[in-house]
């Protein structure tokens, strides 16, 4: 099973934070917290939590924060990793 690939494009250079949350709102994994330039960016998530454990199937939410903007998208994982 492949990693989940999350892609985004910024409208300007910005501090970025990208994290995955479970359906209860608990942060599962922080994928990025860094300064990013205006460009298309792809970040992989290996379907593991902060402790390195496979999260299994379920509904998760990818939350991207860039300066004052926030974007959240649903991610559904099906099947074993």
C-alpha cells in the first residue's frame, strides 16, 4: 500500500503547518512546520502516527495552515498499510 500524497500550492511564501487529525480532532501526525516558498509542494504521509504506529483504516483530516489561511480536507484510508 502506498503512502498518502498531499499536494498544495501557496499563493505566496509563508510559514506552513500541515498535520493529520483523526475524526475526534486528535492530532495524529504533524507532517510539516516550516517556511515554504511559492511553489507546488507534495508531502507524503506513511499512514503512521507520531509514535510510528500504523493508523489503519478510517477517516482523517489533513489541515494546512499558511499564515492566516486554513484549509482542511477529508482523507479516507481503506485497507491495510
